[in-house]
């Protein structure tokens, strides 16, 4: 690291859990963020600020006026711009030293597998089960840690699925294929809720890269924001899971 980097990241380098070694791991890391909406915005901004050296931003959608209530990586001036491109502009202004790659389309199975294989961590910030299942399957196949978050109305959840440990469950262990989607467009969401969940996803990602603390692997945190109550559920591996179970 050069002197400017030592100064930029000094407040987290001071932490014994991070130190110089951890910061160098962050600078060398490649993180794939899929979805640059309400969750992806704080995830991307905190990872960029923390010095993750290579961020890959994937989103096919464009910024809409209704997004601006919660999707803080975007601005009114960028309505109609692809969300990955819009977020990249904000991140480059925040930290011009990191590499940012934009994917402005839906990732098909081959492209998704290729991107996941190159990543150190994948952060799922999408809003539908079909995409989440596809991301999970790619992460299981590549044995790449997956940080998953969801938020709607006044409820949020966050979990880590780390298939480097064969005892850990995957996302498919938690949800059935026929689970119903619930969208913010149909149900609404409070702006700070996605900030809370997205920030926790960013924190778990940093912990995985630096290798400190205890991750949420094998656990699901549930937030009731109306009463500000957290619940923790243990997630056992489903040995009959069609994705990660025994062959």
C-alpha cells in the first residue's frame, strides 16, 4: 500500500481484526454484487469505501423515480441510466482507486457461472427467487461464499451460505423452488430498512475476505423493524437438498 492508501483506510487498519494484512486482502479481493437497488446500493458503497479492490456490478435494470426513495447509489439526474453504470459513477467518486466492472444485462447460466468462479465473494441483492436460486446454484458449484439479503415492508433478513464448508447449508436448503415472490412494488418498503440489511451484507463480506470473527454461515438473522427486534434461526443442512445435498 502507498501512503495515500494507508491514510484513506487508516481507521479500519487500526482495528486488530483488520490491520495491514486484512486491508491488503480487501485490496486484492474481487466481489460480485448482483442487483444495485435498495440492498446493492449500500453494499457497493461500503465495499468501495472499505477498499475492496475489484467490484463487479451486475444489473440489467434502469434507474426509476420510484427507486430514489431507498436506492442511495443513484440520483435524480441518472433516471433512465442502467443501475450498474449509475452505481459505478457514485463509487468512482467515492473511491477512484478501485477497479469497477459493470454488467448491464441479465446473466445467463454460463455468464453467471463464469463471473461467480472469478469472485472471492458473491453478494445477492436481487428481489426474486428464480434469480436467487440460480446465484445459489452457481456459488455451490464453484464453492464461493454467498452473502444473501432481503428486505420488504418492515422486515429484513440476512444470511451467509459458505459452501467451502461442506457442513453448511445453501440457500435452497432454506427455500423451496415454488416459493412466492413478494416485491417492494407490490408491498412497499421503508428506506432505512434496506440500508440496515445492505450494511450487514457488506460487513459479512468484509469479514469473509479478511477472515476474522464468526460469519452468519448456518444462521439466518431476521429483523422486525417495526419493533426493532432481531431473531436468529439456526439453518441445518438439508442432506436431501437437490443443490448441495449428497449425490
